[in-house]
């Protein structure tokens, strides 16, 4: 891996994103409350530009009739066909019913296929650095 300086950390404030290119790959870096995460700027479905997608939270339910909206600002929606990805891991967001069934095994395999490429990212002094 080669370290790639993305930008001064101060230029990517919490809630912001920054698109860069390293080793011929477009990468989008997100600041989630002071933590930096980097995803390939290419949706694993059909190559949509993830950096152009809206960021939102997730709705989950533990039982019928009750739901909660959480993880605000941590879920990225592809602008082309609305597939959603966890910014922290690059993994796609699935229907919880599928996760609870045998499909869980398929989901695990499928999750690996649907995972956006991620890169280690850290802050060195005042600069965000991505390992590519
Ligand atoms: S290209 Fe991203 S959901 Fe289809």
C-alpha cells in the first residue's frame, strides 16, 4: 500500500465528504463525527458514483409496530438505483427479514460481493491520509 494525502483534515469537517483519486481509483472520504472512512467511488451494482449519493440513517425494528431511526448520517444511498451502504464498513444494507433466515448465509456471501471497496484512512498531523 502507498499512502496518499487526501486533504487537510480541517477541509473535511464532520458530515462532509471529499472525492480524491489515488492509484487510478476514485475514492470518497467521509468524516463521521471526526472519524474518517474511505470507500471506492463506484457502486458494486452497476458502477454508480457513490460520492453523489445522499447520506441518511437507517430504520430498524425489533418487533411489529415499533421502529427506530438511528445511525443518522452513516448510510450512503447510491444515486442510480438507491442501493444503500454502511459508510463505516462499505457493506450493503439488507432487509432484516433476510438476515434472520437461511438467506443469512447467502447474505454473507452476497455481502462480500456487494461490499464497496474500502481503504485504511488516518489523520497525520492535520492531513487525512488514505492507504491505497
Ligand atoms: S449502480 Fe448503484 S444501485 Fe445500481
